[in-house]
C-alpha cells in the first residue's frame, strides 16, 4: 500500500492531465482529447524541435504549441517558415498565416524557443506573444489517453528542410 501511495504521488508530481480545448493544433490534436504532460525542463538541442509543449498566454490561459525555433536560430514566418534561411518542411501544419501575422525574428536568445500552432490561421502563438523562454514552458505533451482510438505516445516529427534552389 505504501509503495502504491509513493507511485501515485510521484506520478502526480511528474505528470498533469490536460484537455485540448481549441483547434490551434489540428489535426495533430483535436478538441476534446486528453493528454498527459510531463512536467520537466525541455531537453537541449535538436531533440526539442517538433515537441508539443504547454505555456501560458498573458491572461494565464494554458496553450499547447509546437516548438519550431531553437535558441540561436533566425526565423522568418510567413507563407512558409524559414530557419536560418532554409525552408522548413512541415507536414503537420495546415492553414495559412495572414500577411499581417508574418514575422521575422533576428535571432532567438539563449533559452528562447519559437512556438507555433499547427493550424496556422487558428492559433495564438509566438507570432503574437514572441519567443518563449524555456522557464515559461510548463510541460511537454507525451501521451494522448483519450479517445482510446487515437491514444498513444505523441511523437515529434523529424526536422527536414527543402532542398536549396
């Protein structure tokens, strides 16, 4: 019984359950789905790219977004995303950014990440509130547990760039 109590306490400290509320991450995440977020610091380097993370906007609302830009990178976000001048291939993204939401980031600082929703025209993200320091990231989405038919581990996409012309 004591072991079960210890395991439950550890689990409650290490993970938090959240419900997907909006459409900003469709089709990867759908409204009404339930996820487990691992409460931990982001790993460093390329393994952070593509992970779905949780942060809060200025009003305190929890947002789920995908890590697109890493510390030290320069980004241009418009009809496509360019990282250090190279076009990022994004099979997970849909919708289009309105011209008014195009952004250029000179260079992300140490510990800063650029976060975007997959459904670009239905997302409040770093185009609106800027880069997010890793200390403001509350967790990493690791598992979808509801609905059962879509349940399973959330995998990050491989980072690929279009061939240079």
